[in-house]
C-alpha cells in the first residue's frame, strides 16, 4: 500500500519520510492542510511495530490537528511528526538534533511541538537546529510545557459535558481516566480538587502512584473502560473506542484528552445510538495548541490564554445542542463546523 492509497490519506498536502544513518533516526512528517496557517502539531516518539503503523498514526494525527486548530479559532494548519523508536531507550541529543534538521528542511511549512514520548527538553534540542519548533519558551508559566493547559481545557470540556447530562457540578460525579501521564495527571488533580470521584489506570506504576496520592482509585487497565461512571476520559493512545470496546462502555459520556479516540467514523454513530454523549477529541483537547500559539506570539498573559481555552466549553455546548436538535452524532457536527472554516477560509478566519 502506498501513502496515496492509504485510507487515512485525506488529501494531505505533504508526507515526508526521513532516515538518518548516523543517528538511526527514522521519522515522518505529515502536513494535512495549511489554508489557515502553517501546519503545527506535536512530535510523537513511539515504538511502532512497523512503518505502516507509523504512517497511519501520523496521517490521522495531522488531519486531527487541522480540525483542532480550525475549531479553536487559530490561524494554524494541521501537521504532525512521528519518530519511530522507544523514547525510554532510543532517545539522545544527536537523534533530537537530526529531527531538528529534518523539520528545518521543510522551511517552516511544519512547526513541531511536544507530544507523547517527547518533552520540552527534547524540543529544546531540536531548536538548536531549527527555528520551527514551539512550546519551549521559558517565560511561559509551565516552562513551555502545554500539558497543564491541555488538561485545563479537558476539565472545562468535562464541566460542559456534565452540565449537558443534567448535573450542576462535578462534586459527587464519577470520572474514569485512562492514562495519567502528563495531561492525565493534571486532569486528575483538577477533578479531585473539584470533588469528583476519580478512577485511573495506566501502564506506568509511577504515574499511578502520583494519581493515587491525589485521592484517585486505581483500577486495572483492562477494566477501566467498563466501570460504571458518569464520564470515561481516554487520555492515552488513540482508537480506544472500537468495535471490540464500544459495547463495554458503561458511562454516560466519553470526554478525554487522547487524540483519535474513535477507531473509525462509524464509532461516532454507535456512541450516538447508545445514547452516550461524545466530546469530539480535537475540540476538548485543544488547550495545548492554544497555549503553543500564544507562546509563539510572545503572549504569556495567563488570564487571556485561559479565556480562550474556556471557549472549549462554549463550543461543546453548541455541538451538543446541535446534535440533539438535528439528531446527528456530535462528531459529525464538529467535523462540519471545522471543515467550513478550513476549506473556505475567510479573512476573519485567517486573522482569528
């Protein structure tokens, strides 16, 4: 199968593959759409089983960034990069320098940022070889790390979701978080502080210990998706809602930080038919790219950034209302709203 014939190839503008013999770097950069601005998205490092899996992931992720930035009212396009390798064992400064060179070779068409498997320190190493990375500004509140702001945006989205379910507050509500890494941990903290009953799972024992210290209840990875809760919040890898897992759900809503939570478009309809409210992932997890955008603009006004992130709740309420009124899955409503922005952008869109 070629990239052009890949079912995840949705009119991508560019897919670049790079291999560096000296450092062992094997990486892919995908640019989906740049009508609203330069393609911006995280650089993920993951031990993919094969090249086909890496290509599938980067295509799905880059497309999601186009939709995410559009609905977040940002003058940015959609892009993503992946490094094939284990971040625990294969990462070193030379590898990050080589990735920086790869990003730089595209002349600014793609701007990288932190993602799963990479850190602010890794991006700083890339920045030694290219100007086209973001989310590393030491003037930012969290030293450039967008994870806490991503978590805050998901928290705002869960609040809107809880309201849609007919509840006034998070106190007494139950949330299951799958994955308590950088984003999941900060989300867990916000939810427990708000009085929610939080259940967590993770493959990393250190992550679980941190979440347990916040008051969360640890459950097995295999059972987290099926425990009866108000909200299931996927905050790990994508495709968690699939043909094998969808019938296990015992929640009223799915609202989490993970990208590409739905394994296929059909899953949106299945959730809708089951009466499970779904917060489209690229809407609810947009806090990070909002933070990155303001960093790039040299703006570190926390109140201003949070006001922008708070619009995530407003957008979700609108999507939920339209979904109910039109009897259409939330994902389809969100897709249509995003596509209207980036397929026929106006001057207002570009200046957002």
